[in-house]
C-alpha cells in the first residue's frame, strides 16, 4: 500500500497533474505515511524522473514547470503535517540560490526540511546577489548560510560569497549543495559543509551547529 501511494505521488508529478498530486498526498496522510517520506520518496522521485525526461529531450521547459507545480501542490498538502521540532533557541539559517541561477525547486525542499528541523530560515530566493547573503547574514546574526546552485556556470559564485562573508568577518558556517556540487568542490571553496539532498542538509546543519564551534574548517558530509 505504501509503495503504491509513493508511486502514485511520483507518477502525478511526472503526469504534471496537480489535482492528482494533492489527492495522492491526502491518501498518504490517511494511510499514515510520514509526510517527509511522501515528499522525499514520492514527489521528489517524480521530479527526478522529470529531470531524466528533460535530459532525454522528451520533456521541455513547459512540462518541467507543470511538473514542479504538481510537486508543489502535493507539498502544500503535506507540509502542515510535518512534525515540527521546536527548540527554544532557534539557530538562524540564511538560504538562497546564487546569482545567475533561477533553479529553486531543490533549494525550496532544503528550506522546508530545515524549517521543520527546528531552524529559523531566512529565504532570499533565487538569483541572489553575492553581497545580499553577507548583508542578511549580518542583519539576522546567521549561524549558517546555505548556498544552492544547479549550474556549473554559477557554481564559482559560491566561492565569491564565502570569500565575501569571511572578509566581512561574518562568523556563520557555510553549507553548499545542488546538482554539480561535490564534497571536494565544497572543501576547495572553503565551505564548512555539503549535503547531497534535503535530509542530509538537516543532518549536516545539525552537526555543524549542534556541538559548539567547529574548530577545523573543512567540508563535513553526512
Ligand atoms: C527543473 C529544471 C529547470 C526549471 C527550473 C524551475 C525552478 N523553479 O527551479 C527551468 C525550466 C525554469 C530551467 C531553466 C534552465 N535550466 Co534547468 N534544469 C532543470 C532540471 C531538469 C531539474 C532540476 C530540479 O529541479 N531537480 C529536482 C530537485 C529536487 O533536485 P535538486 O535541484 O538537485 O536539489 C536537491 C539537491 O541538489 C540538494 N540541494 C539543492 N540545493 C541545495 C543547497 C544546499 C545547501 C544543500 C545542502 C543541498 C541542496 O537537495 C535538493 C533536494 O533533495 C535540471 C536537470 C537536472 N538533472 O538537474 C536542469 C538543469 C539544471 N538546467 C540546466 C540549464 C542549462 C537551464 C537553463 C540555462 C536553460 C536555458 N537554456 O534557458 C535555464 C536556467 C536559466 C537560469 N539562468 O537560471 C542545466 C544546467 C547545465 C549546467 N551547465 O550546469 C541542467 C543540468 C539540464 C542539462 N543537463 O542541461 N531548468
């Protein structure tokens, strides 16, 4: 039954059918499937298949956007049911997609998981100017800055943001992620952590912030 519903969630995204995705999300809740499982093992799997179809040139930009709408419709149903971890003293996270890149589906998933993991998240959106990360990290007193990008052409912007943060004396840790990013790249540009997906992002964020200052700088991976 669980597998059937997870497949239905993924299929609804591939079929670009928002109504079907909302309905499948409702069924997932009724059947006691954890909302996080429905998002990551259902809707996100569908988006992965959509990515493959795009690469195979079977899907094009309109199909991708409609699939993303279907995924978001499912997330909207599931999100209020995600168990909230409340901590009295919330760690502050600033997140955004670096300049030049408008891909934000993955960043949005990471934001949702961090919020539900008990972090206070300030989302700067996509195509964010490098200096904006520094400005907001300073303003809110961020503990962690999360940078996302899906394109090889914009990944060097992460290095620029990290350099600007360090030059400005912002003490926040930095975690990076997104399609072309590897733990090696993260380490080379001076990031403190790297996460492959939204669940890893929460684990890495906790390991970076949970146990006091990280003495040696180097990319931590879950
Ligand atoms: C969806 C999509 C789009 C959508 C974006 C819609 C949106 N609102 O995001 C649309 C159609 C608009 C689009 C446009 C473009 N796209 Co596009 N797109 C994709 C596609 C098919 C899927 C990406 C996606 O959403 N995946 C699903 C999500 C859930 O996965 P994810 O993003 O990887 O995120 C997960 C992890 O990476 C991680 N993660 C992500 N961020 C972070 C951050 C942190 C801190 C951490 C820890 C983890 C983390 O966690 C996420 C959740 O698990 C990819 C193909 C691919 N294989 O990725 C191409 C792809 C990224 N696009 C590409 C290109 C080239 C473009 C365009 C330039 C096309 C064009 N010619 O106009 C434009 C970009 C314009 C711009 N300047 O930004 C290329 C990039 C190539 C490259 N050089 O790197 C790709 C790889 C396709 C390809 N093979 O050519 N695209």
